[in-house]
């Protein structure tokens, strides 16, 4: 949860509204940061 809050930021709000879309965005950001 802390990781998502730090990495996603405002996108965590989208996780509640639009789970699928938000998860895709979060995973993309995490993937970019790991590269």
C-alpha cells in the first residue's frame, strides 16, 4: 500500500474509482521506474 501510494500518488484515488485502468497505469509506472 505504501509503495502504491508513493509511486502512484494521485492514481491511488483512481484505484477506488476505476480499478482496472488504475492498476494498468500503476503497473506501467512501476515498470518504468524499475528500468
